[in-house]
């Protein structure tokens, strides 16, 4: 068990994950705290584990299908048992205006959970109270599977 209590607005959690399995376990436990309308900004470089995290959250919420990064489609929708999961990837957009134009704000205020890869491209439209699930590879050359994961929440 990774969390003694739900992540709060004033609390930041930091974890060290030794591999993808631990990253997925942490993400699945984190998913238990998510509510409809929550936005989770998945931060990290290419290959840091954003899609592993999204997959684990979707699975924890009851989605059994394939979970892939929506790099070219911008949005994948997973009709999970507990609530829908809206998985965005904004790597290929230039401004947050493009995200607004595709209706992102409607999803942010919707009935499901929004997972946002490359959130720095839409930082100005992320709602207050968004979670930040940040993944970093501190020792890429000596331990490429290890991740430092920080979970926080905006005010």
C-alpha cells in the first residue's frame, strides 16, 4: 500500500519505483481516489512511464481493453466500469487554443477522469485541483527502470 490517506491539496507524495510493475501498482492505488471530473496531468519525458500510468489507472477503474497513447488522435476514450477515462496526448499541439477547439474543456468538466499527457502545453487551461503525476528517470544510464514519482495537486 502506497497511500496512508488520499492525496490532498496541501500534500505531496514522492515515491521511488524500481520498475514498471511498481509504477503500475502505484497508479492503480492512486486511481482509487479519483472522482468524476478529476484531471490528472501525466508529466515526464518520452519513455518515462506516462502511458504505463494511464493504462494502470484505466484498468483500476474497470477498463479491460487496449490502452495506448493517443499521440496522433489526441484523445482516446475508455469506457471503464467505474467512470469513463478520457486520455489526452497533447505532444503534437502548439497551443492550448487547439485543445480548447477540440472540446477539451467539456471533458475536464465531465463525468469521467481526464488523463493528460504533455500537460505543459495546456497548463493555462488545466482546472484548479488538478493532480500532477510526475515521472522522472534519475539514473537513466545506470538504472533505466527506476523512476522518481511525485504526486501533487494544484490549488
